C-alpha cells in the first residue's frame, strides 16, 4: 500500500505487518490460499509455454527427453522461486478487491492522521 519493499522475513514468509504503514498482511483467515492459486496458475502457464514453444522449435525432431527435463525444471524450481512474488501479488489483488479499512492500518501514516 505504501510502497515499502522490506516486507519479507526470510524468503518464504512475510512480516506480520508492514514496517512503514502498519498494514496487517493477514487480513482474513485463510486468505493465503490465493497466493498458492496464483503460483499454480503462473507455473502451469510457464509449463505450457515451455512445452508448446519447445515442441514448435524442435518441430520435425522433437526431443522428448529434453522437453521432459525442461518441464521438470519448470515444475520443481519455478514455484519455489516465485513464492515471495505470489504472496505480494496476492496481497495487491486483495487490496484492489477489498480496500483497506481504518482499523487495518496505522492512522498516523496518513497525512493529518485522517485514515482511509
């Protein structure tokens, strides 16, 4: 919300709240199933691009072993690397769908302490 970039605690976990504006990242119970969904959708899209692109590039002499190795690399490595991006992307989508309420953020962060 405020543009703070240091919102992670380690690679796989977000801090409980933004260090700048105090926005709690877990706004509703169970909300983090959305980041798993985003990670899955992006991973499958990338897998589709690798399989389709690889097949088209190797048309006439498709090397199935190479495609299988590339696919395995995408499926095993990419979701792990994408975790922090999926978490913050899902938080952004959640904020767009359900704007911040006055009790979710530090009122002192707003000019004049007015709140959202």
